[in-house]
């Protein structure tokens, strides 16, 4: 797999071969418990950043696509991720920052889904890391911050919040498209129809927004004290101007 990743990220790889390699990676992510086949890369010193990225993406897929995991697989996953963060590569600052951040995020997702019903000691284990001197204290501090971000619904670092926002955006886009098609099309048709049927504005005609018939007179005249006479006159004017006004 490391050779395939090297070939994938090589600029000299042709596009058809790159698409083939990407399809293999996507198929491997969809396979349940695929991360267990590459777990040695998490613990051994000297793994490349590309290989660590691939294995950690398999761990992330196990938590997001294949959850819930069996209890034994969960414990193995937590032990491997913690061992990578506390291993020789991490202590000697040879662990890539991208791999460290992804491993912390996976542990935070595990803590959020298991605490407190399935793993009541999750936060106590983090506090034990904070109490230890040296590298474990730094890992505990970073892990505690990642868990806090995962539990915070307003945090942009939360994995489940990002997935929820993506679903909301998809629903909003579908609703907006449906409303635009329903509401804008009749309005556009009406505007085109008005333009075709009314080439000019007759003298004395008012805008359609003022009244239903522009020659029926202003509303103030219909509400004046001499209402009956003016209403009758407005009705006669409307009948005579009906042929010249298209509204």
C-alpha cells in the first residue's frame, strides 16, 4: 500500500492510473475493519506521512461508516492510537503533525460516543495522562482539548457537527431550488405576458399595484362623502376604457 500511495502522489503518474489508485483507496475505506490490516504502521517507527494518513483515514472510516464497532475492536483501536501518540516517534518529535491531529480526533470521537454509558473511565484516563510528567502530559492536554471540541456543538472542529451541517446544507439547497422553480416561474411568465399585451401605458392609467383596474379611480375617491356618484362614474369610466386597458 505504501508503494501505491507513493505512486498516487507522484506528479508523473498519469491520470488514468491515478483514478485507478483512488478507486482502490475508496474501496479499502469501505471495507469493515480494514484499519486492522495496517495497524503495524501506527506503532512502528519510521512510517511515512502518506502511509500514516492512509491508516488513520481507515480508523476514521471505522468510526464514521462502520459504527458501532465490536468492544474488542474498540479497545484495540484505542490502544493503538494511544501507543502511536506516546511511542518513540512522538517522543522524539518525528511524528507528523497531521498524523498526531488525526489520531487525537479519532480518540475524541471514541470518547464522545462511549462516555459515560459504555466507558465511564474515559475522562479519568485523560486526567491520568495530565498527571504524568513529560510527553504523556502534553498528549493528555491535547486530547482533552479535542474531546472538549467534540462535545461542543458550536465548535468547527467537531466531526459530528461538520457532518450535520453538511446534511443541513444539502436539505437547504434542495428546498431553495424547489421554491425558486415554483415561485419565480409564474412571476417571470406574468412579466413576459404584461410586456407582450401592454406595449404602452394609456393616458390616465395607474400602476397595477395601486388597484386592480387602473381606470377605476383612486381609492380616496371611492371613500369620499359623495361615494355613490363617484363610484358610478368610476364604473362607467372602467367600462369605456376596458378595451384600451389590458390590466
